[in-house]
C-alpha cells in the first residue's frame, strides 16, 4: 500500500467538525472541547449525586418521623404494661394479705401528698387542734411532725375510736381495745351475748399480744452469737411464724365472726396456758390445728389426722406424706407424689404455693445485663374457683358441682411441694392443632426429655432418698391417649434403677371410647389401650386397668361419666380403699404391704393383670345386719363362716366392676366358667367376713384368698360429689368399702378380645401389630396355664 492510499484512508476515518467548517483543528481547540465535555459530565454527575443525597435525606427524615412514632407507641405500650403489672401485683398482694389475714393495703398517695389522706369528717383544723392539745397539756408541735401525725397523737391521747386507721401498737396491730393483765383470765364458759363475746375477744387479743411481746423481748436480749447461730435463727423463725399464724385469728375476732367450734378450743388452750398446764394446752392445739386446717391433709387423709390425743392413728402418715421446712422455718407436710400434666391443665394451682413462697423474692430485679428493663408479656391467669378461694380464706367452702369443677385443682385440698408439680410445656391441654392423643407422641416426648435431662435423677430420686424403707411405687396414668406412651417410657427407665421394687400401675381411661366419639378416635383409643396393656403389663409388678364407667353400676351409684370429677371420685374410693392395708402401722390393725397383696393374687409372678372390684355400703346398715346375724346365730346355736373351695361361686360378689371395657363380640357365644386364681380383699367397716385373715386354700383346689380388714371408714368430705352416692346423710358422713383385686380367666378373655381387634386394625404397622398380638396372646395364655386348654367351649368343665 502506497502513501497516498494511507492518507486517503486516514481522512475517511477522521470525524467531521461539529461546530466549525475548519478541516484542521488545533490541539488547543481539541483540548478545550475535551474539557468542556468533561465539565458537562461532572456537572451531570454532581447533580445526580445531589439528587440522590436529597432523596436519601428525605427518606431518613421520613424514617426518623416513623421511628419517633414507633418509639412513642412503645413508650405508651410500656407504660400501659407497667400499669397493668402494678395493678396485677397490687391485686395479688391484696389476695395474699386477705388469705393470710393481714390488713388491706393503704390507698395510693396522690401527687404532693404525704401518707394516707384523712377523711374530712375526722379532720380537725390546725388552730383548733393546737388548742385541744394544749388543753390536754400536750405539746402543740413536735419537731418534724405533720398534721396527720399530730391528729393521730391527739386521737390516741383522748382514746377516741372515730379514726378507723388507729390500731394498737403491738406485734399484731388490732382495733380491739386491749385489757389490763389482771383482766386477761378467761373462763371456759363461752358467753352468748354480744357484749360478753366482745370482751372475750379483747381478753384473747390482750393475752396473745402479751405473749408475743414477751417472746420477742426475750429473743432480743440474746447475744449476737446466739442470734446468728442456726438454733437461734430457728427460734426467731418460730416466733415470726407463730405471729403470722395468729393474724387470721385476730382478723376474725375484730369482725366478731369466730364460730364456737373454733372459739371453744381456743379458750381451752388459753385457759390451760394461763394455769400453766402446758401439756394440755399443746394437746388442745393439736386437736384444733390438725382437725380444722385446710392443709396439710388430702381429700381422704384429712380424717386420719383427726383423733383423740390419747389415741394413736392406725394410719402411718409418713408413708404418703413427707415433712419439710418452709422458707420461714415452719414445718410443712406435703404428699410424696410426682405429678406430670400438660400446659394449662393445672388450672389456678401455682407451682410455688403459700407454704413455700418467699416475700423477699417478690421484688427481685430480673433486668439482667440489658440496659433497659424487659417488657414481660403474661397470659391471663386462671382465676381460682370459689371453693379454693374459700379454703384460702379459712371459710366454709360452697358445694361443688360438675359445672363449677373445671380442673382437678379446683377441688384439691392439699399443698404440694414445688418439685411435685412438673408441667410439660410442649403441649397445651385440649389443643386441637397438636393433640396429646397418640401413644407414640407420649413415648417420643419422654425420650426427648430423657435425652436432655435424667428425669429419674431430677424428679424422682429426691423423693426416693427421703424414704427409709420404700414398699414400692404406684403409677396412675391414663392409657388410651399419649400418657400411656409417657408412662411406658417411665416404667422402662424405672426398671433400670429399681429392678426389684414393686411397681403398681393403675391404668385409667375410657379405654375404647363411648358412643359419642368418632369412630377414628375410638379406634385410636383402642390402639393406645392395647399398646399400654402390652408394655405396661410387662414392665409393672401389677397392672390394674380401670374403666371410667362400671359395666353395671348399682342403684345407689349416680355416676356422671362425662364429669372427670365424678369419675375421679369413684376411682379414688376404689384405689385408696384397696391399698389402705399398706399404710397401717401394725399387722394387728390389718397391715399388709404391697408385696403381701401382690403375692396373693399373683403367686406365679406371671399373672400381673388384676381385676379391681368393690362394694360400697352405709356403715349403719352394715352394723344392723351384723347385729341381726349375731342374734340369729345365738338363737339357732350355730354360726356360718365363709371358706373357699374348688367352687369359685362361693367367693363374694362385688357391686361395682371397674375392669376395662368389654371388647368381647358376640353375645350368643357360649361362655366358659370363670376360674379365679387368687384374690386380695380389703374391708373397711362391719362386713360379714371370716375372722381368719390368713390365706385360705393356698395349696388346695380353690383360689388363694387373703383379706385385710381396717376399722377406718372412707370419709366423704365436702370435695366429694354429694349426689354420686345415695348412702348416708349429713356432713362428715363416711361409708364402708369392700374392695378386691382378682386374677381369673376373665382377664384372658378380655386380653384375647383386645388382641382380635388389634389384628384387624390397619392403623398399626404390620411388624408392630404382629409383635403386639403375639405378646397379648402370650399374656392370655398365662391365665390358662394349669386350668384349661384355652378353648371357648364347656368341655373342660
């Protein structure tokens, strides 16, 4: 390519001039154009940047306004939450003061006001008050004294009682006018007129005030070394506890509302103390406090603690109750129990109750390391039932009805140790989204919690280590829902640590559902019951399935099967009466341990499923029948005694069969004769039984039989359904109970019926269903060994 062609090609590529017709531009002109273009680009970029900054500033201002609005909303919400917390805390404090008999909280102070405002009708002008004080030869003004203090000093000086806030200065402030020491001597005769009772209340208040003052002064005169020692602190705590326990009594005396049933023992105690008969005073105090207190006795055990001082209760209370010490140093008595329940199922019951709550923990700073105080959101508390509020206030509780009983805590009469109540927060009670119904759900929950923490070491071992000689462990659980799986996990864990201990499992529930539930739910309940029967009966020493509704209830039993309160009451009668022998003190009073009962009806160690039955009767009617039989025997010159033989029909028939739901299908099938292998019976009352308590025909052809008789009747307290038993009348009534645990071939029939239903179900996996059916078959065969071949005909009879 020549030079001319290259020049022509360069000319073609050169851009034409935009603003000038010049064919050739100077370098300075090109530089000026470049700078102009650069400045234009920079100005455009600067303008775009300013626009972005303006938009950002506007967005920040808008965000600041929104943040201020949100901050104001949070401030208002925090203020509202703080106000609600203060109101809840004030209401809780008022309830606590009312329960403990303390005076009510004073009204809140107004801004700029000191102390409680004085009512206008009780106030006195300043000049007039000065004149009245000078007339009484009192100083008109004291240093630092306010008008209210000056008025109170004047009212106290003149002895007027128009100012309602004036109380006596003593360990327990009271509006009762105290009497001199020479007038404190009381009389055993309780006055009936109003003036006489008021003077008696003044005498009692004066005597208790004098005793508390002397007690406090004596403790204050001790040396600092004695005060700081452990016995010294215990002595001071005892004085404080006695003072707090007397506050409800002072409150009732101020209201002149102390019934004679309490006033008479109190007068007896005070008179014995004034006459220096301190042993008699202590005995009177025991009869009063144990017989009338709402704690520490349970629904049934309450009557066992009430007995004359010269007699010893036949029941050893230490078996089911443990002693403890509250934070204030007082003794407590709580059940040896461990209760698991879902979130919300405890009702109004608190984990830390009145026995163990500490006033020092009320104002604990829980702010932690955060600079600001946390905002705590609390769910609305469940209000206690009227029955519980009356018990806390020491009043006569109203009668309970199925409509007023919402939770099992509504009719509970005991205080539990905080470690006895364990809430499973993973599930809510009656939750439709996550129902606690399937057996495997309970087992998975137990395994999950067991991986996180050792439940036996955390929950059970502290109670077990307090027992000197533990008979065994009793487990009460429903078996037709997820609790069956939870209990199965517990039993497997218990067998690892307590392999040789007797473990009785009471399986509660409808066990198959009623006709009002859906078919799917009934099948699910049958599956749960079958799994529980297969697992719990294998791991337990004794397994007793109990249905909610008896098969054929007697005429005197009006049981509402839809009310858990009614169902629980009947189950408590059966369970408590059947095991009464294990809590008696001596064999002479009919004592029989759990091992003794178990050895009677499960002599082979393989028949672990037992049938629970009972009969209930009026003790007066039984006494009349017994007297008539004795008279007839004396007249004829012979008596009859019950002996067992190879004829099982001679065994006593019970009225109430609490065994599991009858799953057998086909009423036309021929039934074989039921054979009884063994039975343990417990009688409470004058039942017509043999006097010999030893087993009969243990090595003969008849069933092994052992009876334990206890003189204690079953008490029906005000927490028991009054309309359920048409037996006896009046308050404090008691009934005679005759119960028994039986192993017989009827158990095999029921187990086989359950096994046939499970075999036809498709809700369980094939392998698991086959394993369960084989286990149930093996269990049923244990009740055929040595008796028949397991056929359903009468050929073996």
